C-alpha cells in the first residue's frame, strides 16, 4: 500500500533533480530554501507585474539557477501561469513572461 503522504515527497512539492548524484545533492541543498524563493518570486510578480525569469532575477538579485526551477514548480502548483507573451533574454532567446495565476 502506498504511503498516503508520498505526494508530499515528490516534485513539485520537493525540488526536482536529474539522474546524477550532483543534481540530487543540489536539489537536497535547495529544500530548505525553496519556500522562501517561492515567496520571493510571487512577491516580485505581485510588486512589479508580469516578468520573465531573467527579469525576476534582476529585480530580486537572485541567480537564474535558483529562480528558474522555482518558476517551474510554481507553474506546476498553479500559483503562476504563462501569460502567452514572450520577451527576449539577454542572449536574445524567447522567454516566457510569467504572471500570477488568477
């Protein structure tokens, strides 16, 4: 019989990782920081409006590697959504503009 709380032990409730020891270690290191980073992303979108991940990094002074996975998690749990708008990253690639979910 599966553990009734298995859902709480899986992505997006915990940081995801690839099939390498280093990726798993990075995810485990992120666990205690995840909730705070979620709040930082949500507050930035509330205070500054719709933004790309790079723009969120800019206004929060957080690294892209810390923020990008949080946007994926927040999308999965329905807190933010794709606005349908795209803006260019500093390297010229199209990037999703995130917005708070309604």
